[in-house]
C-alpha cells in the first residue's frame, strides 16, 4: 500500500508523531536596528514529527533557528527544549541540551582546513561527556559517514567534494552526536533537483533509523511536500497559516497560494 500524498510505502513511514511537545517557541520577537524581523512567531514541535517552516527569503527563518540554538539573542520570547526553558539554564545544562540538538546550517559550513574525519571529530571533542572517555571515535565517524553513504571520503578535504557531498558530510557531522532533535536550515538550497532528492531521502532515513524530531526550514516546495507532517507559513515575522501540505497547497488564499507557485 502506498501513501499517495508522499509516495512512500506506508510500512516505511515513521510512526505517527506523538502529541508530546519536544520543543516550543512562544511570542518570539527580534528586531535589528528597528527592522522587525520576528513579530510574535510561535511553534510546537512534537516528538517524532517533521515540522516544516516556510517563508520567503529574508523573512527571518534563519534568525528564528539561531534564536533556538542561542546564536542570536531574541528581544523577547519563550523557548523551551525538552521541557526546559533555555533562558533559565546554567552553562553546563545548556551545553548538555545542545548536544541533543543537531543543527544543519544553511550552506554546509564545513571547516575547509580540516579533513572530513576531523570535521566529524570536532563535535565529539566538544561534547566528550556524552559518550564517555572510552569512546571509539573512529567507529562513530565511520558510522555517521556510512549513514550518508560517504565512508570512502573520510580522509578527503572539503574542497575535494561536490556540493551535494559536502551537504551530506555536514549532515553526518550533525548526526554524530545522536541528536534527538535536528534543525535543518534550507537543507536543499543551492543543490540540483536530483541531489536535493537524495538529501531529502537521507533526512527521511535518518528519522526512521533514529526516531528524531525535525524542524525543517525551507522554501523548497518539493522538500516540504515529501518531508512534512505539518507546516507553518511565516509571513511578516509571524505564523500566517498552519496545516498539512495537502491542506495548505489547496488553499485559495493568495498569500498561501504564493508559497506553492514554482
Ligand atoms: N545578525 C544580523 N544583524 C542584522 N540583521 C540581520 C542579522 N541576521 C539577519 N538579519 C536580517 O534579518 C532578516 C531576516 O534574515 P534571515 O533570517 O537570514 O532570513 P531567511 O528567512 O532568508 O533565513 C534579513 O533582513 C536580514 O538582513
Ligand atoms: Mg536563511
């Protein structure tokens, strides 16, 4: 039996997301020199869910995700991850929590002067405590690379990789800490359609294998169609509409329709 909407055999689809909230944002506001970027954005990510946030270029998607991981300080807002409000956490607890959140940056953000292996070892060194002292780093690096089909690139430099391979290595680096939540910022941007499809397929496989919950930021309609359990459309810094891909893509609201025009 096939799930028509997603063209994925039903038996291979992840279990239905639960209602357990694993990450939440309320009333998120952020301005830069008087320019309002986020204007009350809110969201709940449920355990096991793929939540897609779509918004035009420059609409504040990356700012939102950076607020989530503490790279940008919001003006006001409530952010909680796995039941803990991040504002109230001491450094140590925050660091521990961060190791449970994988972040695939827009672009790939690999360290150009490091080999693939060293790029993957980097988060392991930073979060040593997660796996204990006896960790077999080599085995973890190889497993992460195998997950993205690139074990053979372990000793290459980023410049020796294609754009799609770099993105996959970046994904392996995100996976190496076995995050419970993965944040994807434009995972398919700048890639050709076939490579984009491969990345989306990998994202699905990862969710199946590890049961992760994902927040995916994109303006790629195909990506949203294939991967989303639920979507939020971001307009003027706040949620404009929410629903499944099927619901939203049939809307006659001009602002919503605009998102689905190619
Ligand atoms: N660190 C910053 N300082 C000043 N302005 C910023 C900063 N980061 C983002 N912006 C501005 O915020 C707006 C939203 O940016 P961004 O979140 O990157 O958009 P996108 O939705 O394309 O990811 C843009 O106008 C951008 O110029
Ligand atoms: Mg962005």
